[in-house]
């Protein structure tokens, strides 16, 4: 009888051990910051990337949607995009070191255009530039926030296991109660873009809260403007558990949803030839 009880106890111990091992092996003991750090590492291992992106951004108070196919090489940076909605067939080709991006509007004026990637024509109704394609931009913002709020990062970050688009994901949310707007005195040679880059902010958000600023170069030394102290008061990511890269990124400001990005058909480190970043490539319409 004693043997049976001891054997039963041993069996229970074995079951508990297996359950404990299951949770450990499936990452259930990870924290939000730990999952995010793993995401940082996974994105930095990317050399080439192909994906489809649904982009939803708030422009002049209205949520606008765009869907594009994207392929890129991280170093040296090269990117090709083909819009599927709303301007079906519009293509953009850009390579690091070039002063302009090549545009096939697939419509009027029926000619290829060369435009400044930071200029107003390419930035029109866009939160970001072509340089921000891929994951590096959002990772740099999150890394900055994680460093800035390192002492309290565990209390600011939550984690849950979920499913998105039939894929097991980690849902990581970063809540930032420190977010606020403050006055800023423009320094010599500064632009809205350089200020945003310096403090890891959204340049479009700076324009949005300063109604007197007409474009990204429309500021002068000594001018007092309003800027946020951080990129966002809340960010939410759906991170694919298998490949550990974001499938969904949502960014909020003090008014609500500011930008929403969904990644699908992701291919990490596929073979992409240099010819695919030339206007002569036969699959393109330039």
C-alpha cells in the first residue's frame, strides 16, 4: 500500500514536471520585454525581405489605406514597391546613394518620374519615407524607448499569447504614461525630419500638431514649436512565434489610432538579385 502511494506520488511529480517543462519550452515564462528583445534580434538577422503590407494611417483626421508588395535588401539599402491599392500598379524603385527615387505612376503623366524621397511630392499623405521600409525603423524606435525607460520597462510592457490570421503570436503592448507634448526651440540647420530623427519621433506627428508649419523644411532657427517627448503613448505588436517578426503593428497617439501596419506573405532572406533593383528588370513596368 505504501508502495502504491509512493508510486502515485512519483507519478504526480512526473506529470507536474512535464507540465512545467511544457510551459517553459513554449515560452510561457517569457516577459514582454524578453519577447521584444527576441524580436529585435530576429529582425537584425534579416538580410533580404519580401512581404505584402497593408498600411492604415491617419491623414488629416481620416484613416487612409494602402496595400503594397515590397522587396528589399538591407545593406546596402535597396527597395522596390508595387502598390496594389488604391493606385494599382504604381511602382517605386530606390537604392542607397541615389538622390532620387524612380517612380512609375502607371497613369498620368504616363512617364517615369524621379523624385526626392524626402520631398513633399513623395511624402504627400504618408507618415514615412521609402527609407523606412522593412522593420529597422520601428525596431530603432522601440529600442530607444526600451533604453529610455529601462528601469520601468517591465511595468510598461504586457504580454499575452494569441492567434492572428491563423498564426500563433505573442501580443506585446507598450503603454507609455510619460507621453506628453512640450515646447521646443529650433536649432541651427534643423528641419522637422532632423528633429524627429534625433529624438526618435514621428515627423508627420510634428507637422500635425503645428498647424503653422506647411512642410518638413518650413522651420527656422529660434522658432518655438510643439513636439511630443516620445513616438507614442501606446504601441501594440503581434509577433509571429515561429519567425519572431511583427505581423501587426499598431501605434496610438493622444487622439486614438495613429497608424496600423499588417505584414503578410513574409519571406525572410530569400535570394534577390541586383537586377531586381534596376528599371530594366522584365517583371517591372518602368
